C-alpha cells in the first residue's frame, strides 16, 4: 500500500505537506479550482480566511512581520478571469 500525502498546508509554516513548497502549491491550486469550480466566490472567501490565518501564524514565526506577498500567494491566482 502506497501512502500519498495530501497537498494541504502544514501549519504554522504554510508549506505543502506533500511537496514542501509554499502553500498553496500548484497541485493544491488545481484541486481547489476543481472543488470550487461552480462557486468561485466561495473559493475566494475560503482563501481569504486561510490568508488571514497564515498571516497571523507567519507573523508569529517571523517576529511580527509576515511575508509581504501573502495576498498574491493566496488569492491573486484564483480571481475570475
């Protein structure tokens, strides 16, 4: 039996549990787009909530200063085209 790790955020670092890159990774983005394909607004709300959570956790890890690109990382890629 092969154990496959899900492409989910590993908190509090917000790295992908499966591939280790900054979450959401490319695979996570594709999975989220598929899951929310009928409701892009719900996807944006979900991502905004996760961005707020990541901002707080990453600020704590970085002594009060979260990465500046979090909005782009979490929501810009998912905006309706």
